[in-house]
């Protein structure tokens, strides 16, 4: 259904009142396959919601390992900062998400 809508003109980077994009929603829910489709249609991985969180930062916050791997493989900005100045690594550390921390450390080398 997502691919059908995008193929027929739906905006891949539309956002709601919280400035949440379809990609960010897919990330928060851990829907990796939907995220893949959205990225195929050039969803902006670095778009920030109203608190300055990008898709990668949301993946770190919600502990979504699979979708975080996808975003890092696609070249998302690992050093992006939220409005509070936190990087994805800071967020993972604050939340205690050790697997996310390991992945981000490996990717930053």
C-alpha cells in the first residue's frame, strides 16, 4: 500500500503537526520494510521533527536496531544533533541501549 501511494504521487516527506515524516513514523514503530520503501522513494533521512530528532536519533531512542542498521548503511548523518545538542550516540547512552551504542561506534570508525 505504501509503495502504491508513493507511486501515485503521495509525498514521501510529508509531515504531521509534530513535523513527523512517514520515515520517522516507520522508524519509531520498527517497520524496516516500510522504511526501505520510503528510502527507495528518496525520503529525507536527516529531516528533523519538532524537537530536532532525525530518523537515526529516533531509532537510537526507541532502540530499533534493524532500522538503525538500515539508516547507517544508507549513509545517514551519524553526528546530527537534536535541539538539545544530543547525537544518536548520546541518545543511545542516555537510554542504555547497548546494542545501538555498539553499532554506532562501529559505524563511526
